[in-house]
């Protein structure tokens, strides 16, 4: 059977514009039965937009969409229209009802009814158990959904789509919040659905995952179709080149922290800091111009440590000093006033204020440091916003665009700009490149090194060890809420093997 016989969905010449922005420019996408198809591209490439045009969230300006078994050019005006013809989407933020049971979430809006038209709970729970068993998902269907992990919640969302006889399943960044074991469970389920003939569109930024589970890749750039490739014929370096639009391994241009560089003066010193239940007493120092990485497995205490330093979680023991002067940190505003900045790992929950403009999001920390009665003049706000929009190459129609309208990577840049605008002495970056594209990652890594060269002290946390190797001159090894050792470029070559060995083996130096 040829590929043409297997085609489920064909999208051709899809165009979509927003005020001041061409989001899709004659874009294309073809999805086949029984394949896992990666949709790749930098943030702002148009991946989310083409999916939303397919699923009825947006109405396209022009172009054709055809689907197996559906006559004519398809125009979905809502996600319900898409579901009716067999297109289902599972987002990174699961769109289910956490306060309802697993069974209720599976059958919400289509609950089996008794003769009296009341919900037939017994039948619904039985159907839910049968569905879970068929998909080999081990859950109690009568249990409230919020009691299960994000991974299980995503699998319940997928199971709901399967039960609604979805022919095409769209998974939009489903692995960003999962650990390795949860990712593997998801992949097992994806392969099972693939074997049943479902076409899966997999949107992700993780190259390893693409090469592990996908059959085919479509690359987009600046709203345009770049190419469609089988995974076996596309080496990683060529995939990166296609996404970036230039034949170069830009990451190789990052030289990494200079292990021979003399440390600046002691900037921050914490002694005996702890937080009950998360962080055991630890000592931490950072010098001017130093980039310190925190390495460890998920749940090792990396994020909890910096939350303790910054005052998001109050330290219950110990003391801290900035440039030799005692610090009293009772709340984040104290840290801001002391010259600290903090980019949290969960930008949606703790960083982004979607209802405010790009300008307002950039100046809000600076305004908080100045106080409510020292309002920053509008001309100054515009100057600051424009400076960082230009410096970080933030893609936005204007400085007054709502932050919620920007792509994930550009939202991340705005939050980074917020802290750079305060001109901090000490900057904490917790997963600053998670869920964003390779090009933006490169820009942020280079910026970190430039800031360190200017004398800023930076803590850098990343789940990608290679990324920390390019930026950090020292790494603290975390496990179970404790600092179990460190690796210093002055004493040992910082390699992935050495870092992994330190994480796995315990005390190092």
C-alpha cells in the first residue's frame, strides 16, 4: 500500500494572519494512518497555529483541508466540529475536570443514561474500567482525577479521545512536565494507538524523543512549510539546520564558561539555609561573573533550593549575605530590593501575567522595586520595553500586545527581560530554556555568558546536562534536598559522563 493510500489528513496552502503578523504563509501538513508524525519548528514557527486551524480554534484565511471519509474541503468552526469527524487534541495543560472522577472525565457530555434519564453510574464506571483495561492504564476509575499524576491525566485525556473513535490524535507538548518513566509509558500508549491505525501528530521540542518514537517529521519556519522527512533519512544536525534556516551548528559556537577565568569578588553567601520537608541545611556561595549549575534528578531539590535562597519559601534556619552585608529575606520583594532576580521554572503559574501587555510584564518587577508611589514614566517604560524586545529579539506585533498572545518561547524571553530590566547583581534561572526552540535556547545560553562577563552572578538550572556544560563553570550536585558535592571546571573536566557519574554516585570532591 502506498503512502497516498494511507493519508488521513491533507492541509495545503494554509494562510492565517493576525494584526501585524503573518502566522501561516501557505503552510502544509500531511498525516497518515498508523504513523507518529513530529511537527517541529522554533517558537513562532506556526506549529500551534496550524493545529488550531485544523481543530477549529482558529478559522483559516485560505487553504484546503481534506480528511479521509469526509467529503469536500473541511471547515471546523469549533473543537466539537473537529471531534465529530475524528480529530482530538491533548494539550500540555490537560483540559479535563480535576474535581471529577476518572470515569466522569472519560464520559463527560456523553454519560450513559437510565430509563429515567439520570446518569447510569454503574454502567459508566464499568465502561470506564473496560476502556482503561484495554489501554492498559492502571487507575481506579472512581477516584478523583486530581489525585493522579499529570502523566495519568494525559493518558485519561487520550483514552477519552480513543473512545470517541479519534482517527487523528494531536499531542501538543505532552512530555514537558513528565519524568523519564512517565514519558516511556506515554510512548508505549502512542505505539499501541499507532498499531491500531491512529494517526498521531506529536508536537515537541525534545529531539531525543522525536528520534525514539516518530516515523516522520514536518519542519516549519516563520509560518512556512520547510519540508517533510522520514526520521531515518534526517540526521539531527540537518533537522536543526532546517529549523534554524542556516547550515551551521550554532550551539558549537558557544565556547562554554572559561575554566581559566579568575573569579570575581564574593557576591552572595548563604550558610545553613534550610526549609522543612524540602531542603536540608546547605551552604551556598557565588562570585561575581560566575555561572553555577544545579544538577540532579527530578525532585532532587534544585528548584526548592533557589526558592529558599530567593524567599519564595522562607528559610527556617541559617543566614545570608550579599556583598558582605547581612540579608533579611522574608519575601521576594526583599530579594528584588537586594539586587536579585528569579526566573521560575513554571512560567505560566509563577511568571507570565497573560492579561498584561509585553511592556507591562517587562517593567513590573522594576516598578515593584521602586514602589507604588514612584511610578515609572510611560516614556521610560517604552524605552525599557523596546530595548529588551530588540536585545532578546522578542517576536511580538507591538510592545502593547498581550503576553498571552505570544508563543511560549517569546513569553519566556519577556519574563527574562523583566529581570534584566532590574539590572540584578544575582540572577537565578530555573529551566530558562524548557519547552522552547533550539534557536532561542542558543540565544539565552549566549546571553548568560555575556551577563557573567559583565560581572553578574548566575545560578543556572536545566534538565539538559549538555546545556549546563556549555554555560556553567561549576555544578552543585543535588539529591533528596541536599547538596551532596560539586564539580568545578578548575579541578575536573566538566563532561556529561562526569556529571552523570556524580549525580548517580554521591559525594564528589
